[in-house]
C-alpha cells in the first residue's frame, strides 16, 4: 500500500514541477500566470506534506504544515481571483480582492501558528471541541468554487457575442479545471461527514482526497497540455478584446437610420463577401470590416437582429451547409468537409450547431433532402 501511495504522490509532485517550470519559463507573464504559479505551489505543498508524513520526514512535514493546514481557506478564493483575472481586464484586481484572504489570514495567525507551538491555548481547545475545521473549510471552498463557476458561466454570453465559435478549447479547459477541483472538495467533505456521523477517525483518510486531487491534476493536465497553453487558457488572456465587466452591463441604443445602414452593410458582407466562411471570424474583425466600433456592432445584433454575434454568423453557416448538402457538391465532400467549407472550425461544432438549428444531424438532413428531391421528380 505504501508503495502505491508513494508512486501516486511522486506523480503529483512531478506534474506540479512540470506545470511550474512551464509557467516560469514564459517570457511574458501576465497576472493570471502569477496567480496560477501560486496555485500550483499551494497544491505542491499539500502533496509534499502527505509525502513527508508517509515517510516520517518530520522537518519537511512541519514546514509544509503551515500552508497545508489552512489551504482550503486559501486556494478556493485564489481560483476565484484567477477566473476574474482572465475574464476581466482590471489593473486593480489584486488590491480589490485581498479581502477574500481574510479568513485564511485569521486562521493561519490565530490557529495554525499558535497550535504548532502549543495546543494548550484556551481558544484552541474550545475550537477543537466545538468546531470541525475540515467541514468548515470544505464548505467554504465549495462555495467559492460555485462562485467561480457562476462567474465563468455568467461571462459565457459575452464571450459568445465576441466570437463566432464558443467551443474554444480554452473555455472547456477552464470549466474542467473548476469542476475537477470542486469534485475533490466534495469528496473530502463526504469523507469528513462520514467520519463524524459514524464516529470513527483514521489517519489515511487524507490520502484518499490527495489521490483524487492528483487524478484531477492528471486529467486537467493532459487536457490542458493538449487543448491549452501550459495549464492556462492563454487565448483568453491574449484576447482582451472587450472589458466584459463594463461593455456588457451597459446597453447601447441605435436610432432608426443607424439600424438601416448597419443592416445593409451586414447583409452585403454576408452575401457578397461571405465573411461567415472565415472560421476564426470574431466581433472585432467584423466591426473593422464594417468600419464601426465593437460596441455598435454588439448593439446591432441585440437590437436589430435580436440575436448575438455567435448565433447570427452560424445561421449563415448553417444555410450555406444546407445548400451544399442539397447540391451535387456533396459528392466531392465528406459531411465534415461540408462543415469546414461552410465556415465551421471543427466537425463537432458543425454537428452541434447544425442540429441545434435544424433539429437534424447533417447526415439526416442530407438523406431527407435527397428523399424530397426524389419524390418531387
């Protein structure tokens, strides 16, 4: 058993070192990079603490204990700030977010440090008698991860209005990152509640949580390295096209003449230049082509088309695909080729959007169109 635990813990340590080396080697680091470095250092400290306990390395265990003891008061708000640093371009973010770490500072100062010196302090005895810190920290952490997910999903609408594809792999990585570590906290909470409910206590229960944490690291690590840039959705960091906090909480109103002019320009670009065939078309590119601001273009989609950029562009793409599926071109293209030739960036996005708008898969639509054509002859 010890050999298995040893292997798992060493795997976690190696993964952390790979992530940290990759982040430290980046020449241009932005705020999310620095936050993520702190995050992986905190995770590394947890694994080192359990590794030291497993091998009875007392000095290393005592050193790593200081952060590990209250880490669930520290990591969840750190992740919340990490998500904010990616989605929102705010130079004062860290200064405005320091209050999130007040519970950790209080716990660290008045409990972790003093308890490491002596457990005879009166307030420590009272706390240990009436409060189960593991339950408190788990619930606290779960609430923060829910806040992070709420923040992420709340920004998705704005993201969809900025890009003609919302299946960007970086967005998926963020979602998997949050859900994976939320599951780890839920598992830890269930284990703790089970111990309290059935009145037992074992020394190895913490290793179960660490095991699931390392499994989550392997999962998001693999997914992150293949879908993103060194455990970081760098696409979002590079693409601060809009300040989401400001631009999408405010409505922009167009007068009738503006609406008519914009509608004419938009239709011309779609029908004559077929800009929707550009797979990576985004709001900025289209706004530049129409010689207007992104705010004005967003208002046009909301007020004139009663839609958003993502849905509007994909409507043209679906129409293009339907036309190709009905024509003889299908002979020269695969179904996937039809999607790519219609402006979709991938097979999965083509299938998903097409079925959402027509209730049929591209293949089913092709068969239906062929049958209708045959019956009409």
